[in-house]
């Protein structure tokens, strides 16, 4: 039962992460457009969050792994995702740059300006900052799930490679599910705020489920992991 809950959490965390990445493009598109640097910036934000989350999650898991901590990770990530529709307009307005400096003005013989053009602002770094503010923290928290789940489930050192591969495969399958489910189904049937809210509520629900698992057998999880156990 516990193993099934954790693997379901790994699967759905991968699905939620990729769903957020897909819908993130729609969040910033009205202000920043859909040029290639928008996609590159958001992809970099999510990859950076995964890298940082994997490092932090691994360090925390080695200290004292518990389902309670994993539940808190999911719950906090879900709340941050639910908050995105309430702050995205403000964040995009705050990060969007002002107009660039004017081009040299040409003057006619009477002293009146005949030309006054402004350079379009460079949006590469602003959209990267906007994506980091909106999605950096949820991506980092979801990046913590895989190493943390591996520590909770893998109990025998000779099975580390098999266990990590199994968990990574489940997470990747969830990512494919989240990508196709969002792009093929949700985008055509739900508004962007509702998709974000749905992802956030799923993550909060996973946190509650893991919290119940934590309360069900607290003594077992507080003992050191036995080497004789298995995945």
C-alpha cells in the first residue's frame, strides 16, 4: 500500500511538472509573445528547478526521510501553483521592461521632429525572470520528489540501480502523461487558471494522502532503514 502511494505520487508529480511547463507558455504568451526565447527561458527554468530540487531532495532524504516531509513538499508545491493565477499579471507587468532608448531623431528645417522611433525592448532576461518567479519554486519542490521517493523505497544497497531506474521510469511516464494530457485535452477544454488550479489541487491532494500514510505507521518510518529489506 505504501509503495503504491509513493509510486503514484512520483507518477503524478512528473505529470504535474510537465503540465505546468506546457501551460506556463500560455501564461506568459499574452505579454511576452511566443518567440523561441520564451520557450527556451521557461524550459531552462524548469530544468534548473529539477536540478536544484534533485540536489536539495537528495540531501534532505539522507538526513531523516519521512512521508511527512514528502507530504509537505507536495502540499507547499500545490499551494504555490494555485497562487499563480492570482499573481501572474502583476509579475509579468513588473518584469516587462520599459521601451528601449529612442533612435536618433531627424529634424527638418523648421525644427520639428520628423522621426521618433523607439527600439523594442529586449525580452530575453525579463521573461526568464518572470518564469523563475512564477514557476521556479514549484519546479524545485517537484524536483525533490524523485530522490526523496528513492530513499523511502529503496531499502537494499545492491538494488539501488534498479530502484532508481524504476522510479525514474515512473516519473518519466508521468511526465509524458502530463504533457499529452495538457496539450491534447486540457488546453482545449479548460481556461489557463483552471488548469493551474487543477494541478495545484492534485498536488495538495497528494500531500494529504502522504500525510495520512505518515500518520498510519509513524514508528516504522522513524526506525533506520533495514539493509535486509527490498524495494
